[in-house]
C-alpha cells in the first residue's frame, strides 16, 4: 500500500462514508506522545449557525460491566483489568481487535465497517471499526504522525463541504503495537461534529476506529467517549 500522504486514491478506499464521528492499564508496556493544538485549522472554517457499513456480520465476544477477560482472550492482556463501570467490552478475536463501548449503546450496521455501536437515541454518537488489507507492518510505515493524521483528516474523514480542525494528536505504543489517534472537528455551515480517529496496523490489516458525536454532545461527553478511543487494541490473530 502506497504511503497515505502520497496516495489520494487510497484515501477514498479507507472510508465509504464521511458522515458528520483513559483507561491506563498498568499491566501493559505503554508509552505515549501527545501534540495538543489549540487552533490547528487545516482551512479557515465558517462560524456554524448552531453547535450542533460492511455490516456487523457476527456477534463476537461481548462482556458486561465488571467482567474480567484475560482468561477468555489468552492471546492478549488487553482487558487484564476490570472493565470500566457502565461499559462493555467488544472482542473480535477472529479479526484481531477489541474496544469498550457504553453498556446502553446498541449494535447497528454501518456501511463498510466490521462493527459499530451507537447511542440508542442519538445515531451520530457512535463508534465503528473497519479494516483493509495492507503490506505495511507498523503504523510508522505510513509516515510520521504529524504528517499522516492531518492528511487523513483533510482528505479522508472530511467531506467537501466540511472544514476540518485538529484539536489534538497522540502516538501511543502498547504491548509492542503503535497507535496514532487524532481528535478533530468537522464544521459545515449549519452543523459541527467532533471525533476521535485511531489507526493501527497488525495482521496484514490497516485498522481504523472512529468515535464521534455532534459538537454540542462532544463538549458534554468527550471524556466518556475518550474511554472508547483509548480502549481500542489490535490483537494477534
């Protein structure tokens, strides 16, 4: 797979739908590098008038509040600690990834994605994961975080009528696997949303997790949604 920053056509294959999108485990080896951007607009956005899938083809392991999963997924220690209160764990051992989601969210089909969950009342408040084949071995093979993530936000995650604004970028390595995460807004004339996007490479696959909500809900529930983003892990198949 060509480098993301040099392959606009590849961007279009990563996402079929451009709508709008902390737990630390002491048992893991984890390092994190963060870049916080107060205003890192990729283009000057207008002031909005208001703040406003491949389908889930199976039911992989879903574990309730308080469950311990280390013994259930012996190939990974990703959930070696107790699941946070009011969250469940989604573990897809066959496709090699896992994450937490709020226990009152519901599974739904999101075009082009392998799994997705949403708030039962607010459809735009959701998490979804997809993956595509790649010959890359590690996310670093795509390029440095400071180049890869802005390029994705501008050319993949945003629609032509949306103005992207990056709020924060993080690089984290856990159990020998590296993740790039970007927090960003998408602003259009009458609507604004915010999301976390996390990318990782493992098992010959390029994984992407998106966690999103409208901008008004984001300001209220950002920390709860960040639990989902921070929990995303790729597993060895």
